[in-house]
C-alpha cells in the first residue's frame, strides 16, 4: 500500500489492510483504504466489495451522511446485483437514515428491503425499525396496525416484542388514548421486561395518568420512578412532571421543592407561579428573572416580562420596567398583553418626564372588550402628556376628542377641567371662564365643581369685572 509504485497486488493490499483496520475498529483508517481502492482501481474485481465495506466503515464510525451517500451510489451502480451484500446495504442504509432523523426515507428503505428480500434473516427487526420510522413521523395509526401484526409473530425475539409493545403504548399515549396506553403500560410492568424498558414504562405510566387527569396516581408513579431510577436520563423530567402535578393540585410548597430540581422554561415559570401563590414575591421575581435570562423568547417568558415590568414600575425603576415591557412588544407582537405593555411603558416614560415618548406609547394602546377601560385611560393620558409638554393647543384638542368619544366616561370631567386650564395657562381668561362654567353645568357632582366655581370668580376678577367676581365667589363661600 505504501509502495510508491502501483502493481498488480496494490488493490488486494488496500482491500486487506482496509479490512484489518475495520476488524480493529479503526473505522476512519479502514474507510481511507477502501476509498483509495475505489479511486485508484475503479474497475477492480474488488470494487463492489470495497464499496460495501466502505459504507460499513462509515456506518460503524457514526458517519451516517457518508454512509447514505456510499450506499445510494451502490444501489444505483449495482441495481441488478442480487448478492448477499445487497440485503445488508439496504439494512444499513435504512439505519443511517433513521439515525440521521430522516424518517420518511428510512421507512421507504426498510419497506423495500422487506419487499425485495422477504426471507431476510433480520426481517422482524426490520419491521420494528420500519414501524419506529412511522412513529417518528407521527403516523401513529399506521404504526399501531403494524405493531399489532409484529407482536403476534411467533419468530419475533422477546426483547424486540417488548420494545414493540412499549412503542404501541407510546402510540396510544401520543394519540391521547390514555386508557389504552395505561392498559399496555401496566401490562408491561407486570412482566419481567428488561430494566431499560421498564424504566421508560414507569415514567410513561406516570405521564399517562397525569394527562388523563388522575393526578394522585401520577404523583405516586413519578415518586416511585424517582426512588427507583435516581440516575435515569429521565430523572429531571420526572421531577418536573411531579412538580407540575403537585402545582395543579395546589400543593405549591411541595411543587416548588420538585421544580427547583430542574430549570426548563416551564419549570421556572411554575416556580414563579408557585412562589406567588405562597406569597413569596422575592421567589417569584427570582424565578422569572432566571426564566427570561435563560429563555428570552420562550412563550413562558411572556408573562415573566410583564410581571417583572410591573414589579420594577412599582419600585419606581422605570427604565428597567420599560426594558421588560418592550421585550413583549419585540418578541410577542400578537400577545394579549401587548396593549397593557404599551400602557405601562407610556406610564413609565410619563414618570420619567419624557412626555413625548409617553404619548407615543399611550397612542398604541388598543381599545377592545378586554381593554375598554385601559383604552379610555390611555387616550386621556395622551392629552395629559401634551399638557405636560405645555403644548396646550394639542392638549386641548386631545381632551375635546376624548369628551366626544366618552361623554359619560370616568375621566370626562377631568378632561373638561383640563380644557379650562389650557386656556388659563395661556391667560385666555374669557375662554377659561366659559370652560369652567361648562364643567359646573355638565358635571355638577364632579370633584372639580367646587374649584371650578372659585376659578369662575377669579377669572372675572382677572378680567376686571369685580361685581361678577363677587357674585361668583360668594357662591363658592
């Protein structure tokens, strides 16, 4: 192989060294030799075998992309070939697709293998992998039909039969047929199945009871799983599911102890909610801060941003409040919390005396059935923002528009009072006088009526009409 001069034995030497490396489980070296043989001696009598072994080398080295490439070319190049190797080519190609999560292709290859070679020695195993591909494609109904046939076959190995029965239960579980799933899982639990399967059975049984709504049985199932399989890869999921079921039963303290053992987005969300139910605001805020830090775009973070925004607002940390509310606007443009977020951003800018920005966000608050009162307040606050900017003309227009829209609204009297003041601020005493009179007339029971009466008298005084000033001020007294 290393001799620079190619001779009649070189292809044999490449084949032999490649196979030796394969047997030594040095698959990269093996693949290199088989590939060189194919490149340097494409017409060699060993080319077919080399291509077959090259695919096997890639497969054993977990290089499924190259396995697929080599075996697709093999089937195209040797389409008429009927040797024993062809069965293994189909089998390994299907496995490569399956492990590459290309389930549709895997299903097709396994189906072809069974069709062309019904006597294949691993036929039962191939049937299982074909069904597994269907399962991975979410074709649960088709998978169930084939699984039932597979389980009834006499020649199927016990281990594969157990795996098929478990997969059948998973199909029922994913189809939300919880009673059937529980029946299958309970049946498997009674037999002496392999511990690796029993572990999954135990977890899924808890899951099935939980999804069915039998939280008490689910809790017992997950507690049993946690005690029996503390080193399981599913242990964190078990703690989460247990915590979630305890939360649903309003056992918030117990729920917290389980949810703290995992940090998924939903676990952090439920930790925050549990803390709130227990009156632990610090725990709620800590959980939601971690949630939005680790999972900024998670749907569970949507409420977290809102809670944090309100918390910072109440602490007068307005800039931080704006940052939290703005995340809802950025990440969740269809959020039901969008109008409230714009409203509180408007208030935060208002508190920071940035009235122009405040007006911008108050204008974004949509008025619908849910936010009717919020929409009214926002429109009023738009006018208030212009007033604070001392743009009395725009403020007056906004107040008048508000009264037109909500003549009987909660803030209509406030708006009428403010209109009078927009004139007064500009020393337009006549106009101010008329607006204060209008307030007294239209809103006689308003909290502003008494002051309005005083302002009427004072405006007359400022206009030099002392007799009318005296008459109106006597009404005030």
